[in-house]
């Protein structure tokens, strides 16, 4: 029986293996290219493995103009947007999940509509607003935009997660003398850790990888650019320096990979718990 079961599932395993290979191969090619000498990158016969390993491209990327500055900009904008989204979403999710008030359903519907909206279609209105308010070419506007992009998803997930926590736990804490805020901080907030980590990771990756707004709204001020825009700068008179570009892309991917590896256990449980109730 076990053997027949495995045979029936063999096509699923094969499909999963093909999917994983197709998804990971571009990442592998990026990382292997970062370690290849320039002559191997420009050869007419591409090789899966580098014949010789070199760190020259990484040195070129690290020594490029603005490397440390653009890293600081990306970290500042990303972390600020994620923390701001978590702070606002916590209050909104609690109000939607625990309180009953007029317009609650309409508010939830607006959140879902905002989540489904293609943010790329709002670039021109955002540009006009930024220009008219004097925020063009400034990092705070990117922080606010990334905050708005990640906020609907954060509210939806935390609302579903809060719905799975019995209200009786808060009532018991209030009976013991806690206030509303104290009961939430001492009882509910620790139970929200998986949901907070899941939404934090989503917000971090979204803001960290965003290119369109960073490229469109930070036009003149070179010192306010972020890493995705910086990656497009490895060009010279003779074309693109693919080795340095792949090395910079590898360095750029490391923070998101590290965040995922640290939070992967909580991410799965957070997304699953947040989807239990609507």
C-alpha cells in the first residue's frame, strides 16, 4: 500500500522538483556569475560552475560610489516603513477584530480593495502628490509609500490572527485588575508574535526589493537613492559590468535571505493562523 501510494504521488514530486529547479536556477546563476572571472562571463560557451573563483566583482561592488550610503538608505526606509505599518495595523486589526462599530464591514471591504489595487498604477498620482507637497527626491516619501503598500496586508493578517485568540483571555486579565491596554500588552501581544513576524517579513521583502517608486520619485538627489536603484548603475562605456552587477545583487539578496531563515518557522504558522478566520 505504501509503495502504490508513493507511485501515485510520484508525478507530484516530479512537478515539485521541476518547479523548485526553475525557481532556484536564476538565483544559482546569479551567485555563480558573481564568482566567475570576466573571461568566463563573456565566453560563448556558458559554464554551470566557475572554472576559477574570484572575489574581484565583490570588491568592485563594495568599492563602488555610494555603497554604504545606499545600504543605509534602504535599511532606514525599509525598517521605518515596517515598524510604522505594524504600529498602525495593530490598532486597526484590534478595532476590527474585537470591537463592534458602525461602518466596520465597509472599513474591512476598503482594506481588501486597497490590498488588491495594483500599486504600480498609482505611480503618477504619487509623483504629483510628492511634487506638490515638496517631498520629491526625499526618503520620507518612500517610507510613507512603502508603509501604505504593506499596511493593508498587515491589517488583514493580524485581524485574522486576533480572531483566533479567545476574548476570554483578555476578560480574565481584566478581572485580575488589568486595563484594556494592559490586557492586550500582557496577554494578546505575546500570542501575536508569529503573526507579527510573518507580516514583518512580508513588509521587509516588499520594501527592500521595491524599484519602481524608488527610481521614479528619487530622480535628482543621488544621495537619497536606495539599493535597487544602485544596482542599475553598473554600466560603463563598454556596456554592463555583469560580474559586478551579479555580485551586488548577491549582496543585496543576503539581508532578505537572512530575515527569512531567522523567521521561517514563525512565518508559516503566522500566515496559516491569520487565514483561519475572516
